[in-house]
C-alpha cells in the first residue's frame, strides 16, 4: 500500500474509531430524572435492551477499530480485516436500527399499542440518544467507505497486480 493510500486508510479508521467511541460515550451518559405530579422516575439507556445492544455493539467496534490502527501495512491479516469490517458493519447497522426504532417510539409513541411519547418529559435524554444515533450513523457510513477501500486494497478487483 503506498503512503497516500495508507494515510487515507488510517484517517478513515481513526474517524470510524472516533465516531463509535463518541456514540458510546454519549449514550452511556444519557440519563434524566423526570417528575410528574408526585411520581418520579429516572430514564437511562439501561432501561432498554435495544439501547444496551447499541452500546455493546459500538464498544466492540471501537475496540476492533483501535486494534486495527496498529496493524502493520504489509501484514497478511488485511484479508481478514476485510471480512471483519463487513461483519462489524452489519453489527453496527443492526444495533443502529434497533436503537432507532426505540428512539422513534420514545419520540412519537405508538397509538395502536397505547404507548405514550416520553420525549416531552425527558428532552435531555432524548437529545443525547439522538446525538448517539447520529454518531452511530456516521460510523456506519465511514465503515462502508472503509469496506470498499479495504476490498480495493486487499483484493485487487481487476487482477492487475503482478507478482
């Protein structure tokens, strides 16, 4: 891999690492206490299994992204990285989808199931979840670009490389 490609690849990996890490940090710090007349409750990301799944998946991808940053450029492990990029991108997409569905129910409720929206009661929590979801979406986009870049570098699509 020449220097400009390597630099571009490292930059993308660092951005993906930052996006997943920020998604985890913002989601983990999202909590708010709500009081309605005499009832008081605290809303946290741990109250929803979908939001916990989002945090766990993004944490796994963050650790993976950190480890791949230190992989030598001429290593044979780059072919494995292509497969792992694909698997972890799918993990990110599934956790993002699950968290987005719960965030949508929290924001708008569901009249058919008689679920009331809670974002009017806990706006700080909903804003933090929205920020974490934006970071997760950015991470997915970056991992898509990384996957295409890794495929191009590890598997020569036109078989033009001469050995």
